[in-house]
C-alpha cells in the first residue's frame, strides 16, 4: 500500500536530490538559454512583451547562426496585428523556429492543451512544453511526446535531444546536471548586440523567462528557476542516453528478504547488522545506478525495513520495562535512561484531573483517552518522543535554544476543547512546566519540571519555567508587573506606530499603535514578554488605557493636517468585562476631538467569547459608539467561522504567518484568497499584516485586499517620523 499510493514520494525526492550531489556534472553546452530576466524586462518594458520584440530576438539569433530556435513562451493571448505580422515574417525568414502548444498542468488535474494561433504555427514547428509538477512546483517526469488535437507532438526535451520515444511514455530528468553550467545569455544583451556570434552559432537556443515570479519551477538541489531549465535538463538527460526506471517493486522485494532475515535471527546483534547493511545498500546503490540513468524507488523498501526495526526495538523496550503498559509509550524510566536528553530542555505536562477521570473509565477507554492526549501533544511535531508516567504525567525533550514558548501556548489552547471517549465529553485541565537544562540528574530535572507545572496551575498560568541556573532573573520576573505600572507613570513606556497602506489609493491611511518599554537598566523589553504577563495576571487595563490615550491624542493631531488618518489599538478580550471601558473611550475621543470611526480596536484572542453575554454586549456598545472592531490574527487560534459570525467586526486582519509564506505555500495562498473573498462577501474590510516583499504586495493587490501592513510599508516608528512621512507622501503626490 505504501508503494501503491506513493506515500513515500516526498522522501524519495529528498534522497534522490542528496544522491545527485554525489555525481553532479555539467551540461554539454550544446544548448544555450536566452534568458528574459529582470534586467531584460526593465530594459524592454513590462512583461509580456509585444511580439515585435520576439521577432527582434528571432532575427538576432538567425543572424548569429543559431542551429534551431525554441520559444519557451506562450503565444495564445491577445496581440497587436502589426506585431503579429512582424513576428510571422521573422519566423518565416528564420525557418528553424519551434513554438509551444500547451500550458502547464498540475498533478491531479486534467491536461489543458490548446494549439498556438494559426498565424504563427504555419511558419514554425510545434513542440510541447506542458509538464506535470508537484506541490513544490517540481517536475519529476517528462514526456517524449503527447497527442494533442489528433496530432502527435514531441516535447521540447525530445526535440532538442533528437530523441524519439513512444507517445505517452515518460522519463526522469537527470537533476545531477548542474543548471548553472547551461550557457546563459541575457535577452537584453542579445537585443543590444552585445552577444558574440560564436556563443550562438551552430547551437540550439531556447528562449525562456527567468525573471522571478514568471513561470518558475523548483529545480531539485538548486533553486526556483525558469521553466526553460526543465526542458533543457530533460534534453541533456536524453543526450546522455536512454533513461530507465524500474519503479519500487524490485527494491521492495529485496527489502522484504532482508527484513525476513533480520526478524528470524535470535541474536539482536545479527538482526541489527542485517538491517544496517540492507539500509546502507538502499541508500548507496541507487547513486551508482543513477550515473547510468537507471532509477529505482526505495522508500517502500526502506519503510519495510523501518517497520521491522521498530517492531524489534518495541519488543526489547517492553522486555526491559521501559514502556507504559496502558498506552505503549516509553515510561519515565525510559526518560531517565535517555542520556541525550541531558543537553536539552525538559518539558512536563500534567493533566490535573487525570486521576478523577481514570477512576471513572474502564482500562480500554483509558487507552482511548491517552491516545487523544498524545495526539494533541504531538501537534506540530508528529515525530516527538513522548514519555508517560502515572497519574496523567507526560514529558518530552526540546532543543533548549528553540522558541518553544509559543508552541506551549498553542498546545494549551488545544486542551480547551473536551476529549470524547465512547460518546462521553471529558474536560481536561492541563498545565506545563519547563526545565531548561542543568548539570543535575534527569530525575531531579523531571521533578523540577513537574513542580513548575504545579506552580503554573496554582498561579492560573498555562506554563512556567523552573531553571535553577537563572535565579538571578527570578527577582525581575517576580517584580516585572509592578515595575511595568511604575514604567507607565515614569514615561519608560511609549508608543510606536506602524503604517497601514491602502492598496487602492496607494496611500498611508492609518497606523497600528504598539506598546514599547525601554527599561533604564535592561534596555528594550520584549513586548511579547510584558504584554503577555500583564494579560495572564489581569493587569492589562492600565497599559491599555495609556496606549489608548496616547494613540487617540496622536491621531487627533495628525488629522488636523491629514484628515481621515485612522489609528488601531490592540484590545485584550479580558477587558471586555470592564464596564467602564466604553465611558472612558467616549471621554478620550471627546477630549481629543477624534471621530470614533477613526479608532479601530483589534480584538486579540487571549480569551474565548461565548455566544452571548457581557463580552459581546461590550463589543456591541463599542460599535454603537462608532468605533471600528477588527478581528486580529485571523486564521489562528479561535478564528473560526463561528467566531467570525458572532463578533460584530467590520475589519479582518489576516495573520502574518499566512501572508509571509503565501507565495511559497499553496495552502497559505488559498487561505489568504478565501479569507479575502469571504470577508468581502460579508461586507468587511481586509488587512494583511506581515507584508515584507514587493511580490507579496503585488499579489495582495491582485487578490483585491484592502489594506497592507508590514516592513515593506514601514517599520514601527515614532509619531514624529510618521508625520514626516505623511507630509513627504503628500508633497510627492502634489508634485
């Protein structure tokens, strides 16, 4: 089944890339790439170019003596008739040009084939550039030829290599060929006459885009590159010989034989030697075969070996008493025996009401409960080794340098939802303790982590540190909140403003107010640290009032010169129980004469809101006052459709984790697109935060996003700096 459903394909590809590095070699040099790169686009003009420019390229290459010319560019869109005539004349004059007939198609989707316009195809040969690519935009197989509109058409790779193959048969490109060794000429240099004819004469030339964001594919072992590289590497592969693939069945049969031999040995040493030898052969032999263009798939076989090795190891664990009898997880004795854990942070999770729950459950249902607990603790790290003790104790190791605090927060959030066992809903109360590392034994460290978990539960926290080697910071942590209150009074806390950019008008239309604390001795204090602590201890009110007062005053001053400038302030959900909040806000707005609609309160998700009650009544009162309500960090935490439905918000901020990676991760791209569409259908404005690159900003414009916020727009700054920027922008607009 592992082989039939191609479950190991991602791992197979990773191993193949690693093997390619063992026998990397250069291209033949017979195929030259004329790259339409960023410099060429800046020189000629915005892409796509008019066909008159492609005519110029064709004429230049023909004059230089190119053997054949291949356009890896689609010519199916609208065009100027005069440009078409010029392009057609160039094709007819050259007489050796091939143009493409199909668009790319993704794995799992029907091919979208269509012929090139007749005006061009009469004077040029036709070739196929359609490819199938995976979730990473990687092409792992190419056709020799394909039937399109009743006609058999060869791929560019086959035509370039003069290699014939059956229609529908595929081959694997040899990505051990270094793409950087392919001769490269910039289209800008060719058009300007700066290219020496000997670099082109007698060679096949492929014209394709390499500019970022245009027809890009991931070349394994290299980087994102233009689609022309895929066809050229495919051609270079066929020039080297006839690629052969034997699939995964032969390797699986060999693995099963080795697995049987290991499983039937009584000696653990012999079993281990057989498994190690078989695994080593699986990892090394394919590298030799691939130098002869022979490929085999080894992950199903490796999976079989892994099953046997895991089963044998599992048996030995049970024999040594290192496994919990209920769940089958390694127990705390196994944790204490883990020498590697001495250099790592130790995290303990205690299910506070486990004893009460387990007393009411039969053994088989207790196992189901443990399975649900374990699945939640492994979210984000499915391969994490969990150790289970008695009474609802779970522990694991983490890299002490890793920023795991946010992950612990997320795990705690997962336990808000009840577990369901045999139709019964069970609430779980959990707390976490962290021991960062010390020279003490693992037994003592585990005890310290459990003490920290108990202290966290007692103090109403989600988690707590216990690190004896950082005692000098203990007084700071204990006094931080009281110092924060004094810092507000002393002026150590100040407000930074990050601009918000309207994507339609291309102007800064507001800013988000962000709390900053500059301690006289410790310097800048992380906002995440002191804001989170203030929220956890219900002391966020004074800080929020200070930020609101400063922000409203600043926005009112800005609006005297720049009308319509809005200000956004984060509002903890804990303050929705503060009955005086509406009155104080109304007084602030009146005192500074700022229209209520220019103030946006961004609701942070530190507390869950019920479907009704004082919190929602408070939000309704704020909205009635004229204040804009926004849902912050949409897509994470509690941002479900139900949450969106019950919050009277008119603005949605998409969490930066989706925005930053949306051009590299299809799931994040779909999340951003669907959120914008959903928000607009509900009549709500969309703000994208975390915009750091121009390509992301351009994509958001194309999606119809309303407002962007991030480093490419502007970093958090003082109000004086922001006012100067607004003035400069206004002068630039007038000019």
